[in-house]
């Protein structure tokens, strides 16, 4: 997928993730998972959705979405 639209989406990936997902308080590359809800169970809960901003990928360690 090297279409201009797709490339434009990839360029905005970090901004989008940071605008819609809540960051884990202890790790800037982990977020609450929008698929399974990991990280939404209280103030000491940690997000399981790991985001690799350089590769523009994600993986949830709780539910396996990627």
C-alpha cells in the first residue's frame, strides 16, 4: 500500500493515537486498549496496548489485537 492517501494516514498515526487513546501513566508507549478495555480498571491499572511509533504498529498484550 503505497498510495498517497495511505502514506498520509501513516504520517498522522502518532498524532491520532495520542489524541484518542489514554496513555499509561508509567509508560508513554502503552495505552488503554480500545478493543478489550485493558487499562480501564482503576487508577492503578496499566494499559496493555503497546504502540511502536517508529514502525506505526500496535499490539495488545491482553487480547492480542495488532
